[in-house]
């Protein structure tokens, strides 16, 4: 799922080299997405629509594998 999130984020932003994803394991897995400050709006979208869709896709893939995964977009 980390690779899927990286792929989606890199295709949305102008500076794909600045995209990083950190995976934090626990009861549920947390994927922390970081992008360049000027690309933050492209990942979040108007009224958070793109961020919501990214989370929906990751959640659907995780459920297929029987896992709980959340995506956090951090500064």
C-alpha cells in the first residue's frame, strides 16, 4: 500500500522527488504522506476531495488484505 500511495501522490504533484511516505505499524497501520509545501494543495484538493479519494482507495485495498490502514497528510 505504501507503493500505491507513493505512485498516486507522485502523479499528482509538480515535484515528485519531494514525495515521501512513512509507514507506522501498530494496531492499525498509519501511512504518513509528505509532499513539498507548494504541492500540498494538489494532494488535498478543493474541500479535501482528492485527499478523501486517496484515503478511500487505500482503505479499500487494505480491507481486501484484512488490514486497517489510515492515511495522514502531514506538513
